[in-house]
């Protein structure tokens, strides 16, 4: 069910509500009870599928060439696109930052493997 947002003129706040459709009348304001809420435009997001992300990567000639030549910057960019903006753990961010500078952090990666494997 979608979430619709409404504006309450009485208490001047945004009210969010799960509704089956926009044709269902808005609920009363949970704070002040005002029953004349006005629907407002809400933001929304569209999630890309993995297929969309892969097609985006494969259509980027510079990125695919960099990946085929083991360029650490290209690998870091590939990872960034695949993670879709999700936050990485700090240890991983350190490694990615080095790769973005064009360095292969081999020593750091080996240290992290030892650290995690005991």
C-alpha cells in the first residue's frame, strides 16, 4: 500500500498515511483532529534492478576497459555502482579510497584477511 502525505493547516505539520488509493478520503490529523487535510506531493524513489546496473556498467566503455586492465580506480567505481549508495564498513572504505587513488592496497587487504580469519 502506498504512503500518502497530507498537510494540516491547523497545526502546520505533515501527516503520512497508508492508503489503498488517493481516492480514499484523508484521515483526520492525529495531532489536532482537523479533518480537512490537503494532499501534498511526496518524494519517491525508483530502485534499479541488478540488470539495470550491469547494463549501465557494460555501456560505460571507459569503465569496462579499466576493469579489463585491472585498474583499481575502475574496480572501485564498479563497486560503488553495484552497492547503489549503501554505506560500507570503515575498513572497506579505507581500501576503496586507496583504489580510487589508483593504488592496489594489497598489504592492507592481506592484513584485513588475517584480522577477520583469526
